C-alpha cells in the first residue's frame, strides 16, 4: 500500500499512469505511421478496408486506455478506504476527492 493513500486522486493517477500515457502516445504514433503506409500503393477498396480495420483497432486500444484510468481511480479510492478503516490519518485534501468516505 505504501503511502499512496496520502496522495490526492489526481497525484495518484499521474504517478501511476506515466507508463500508460507513454504507451498510449507510442501506440498513436504507430497508428499514424500505419495509416500513412496504408494510404500508399493499394487500390482504393483495399485502402478503405485496411483503414477501417486500423480505426477499429485504434478504437479498441483507446477504450482500453480509458478503462485503465477508471481502474486507477477505483484503486486509489480503495487505498483511501482501507487507510481510513485502519485508523490512519488521511489528509483532508485527499478526502475532498471522496466525500462519501469521510463518514468512515
């Protein structure tokens, strides 16, 4: 658990998502390159088919990254909840993210 429960949700997500954000950026760079390569040479029908496939792949990847951010939010909430249950003093700035947990 470390001291992650002492971080605000924004700080926690920023800390945990550095690699995730870089992976997303890398994926989008690769996607743009694939689209560029796809636009070369082949017939219009093949290009449309390949672009459609690439767009579907991109959409799946972006949904994955978005879901992962939601998971990080849930993880942090659980860390804060556990800290409160253990009787640890959670900073007010952290509790602002979770008004419902202030009752614990």
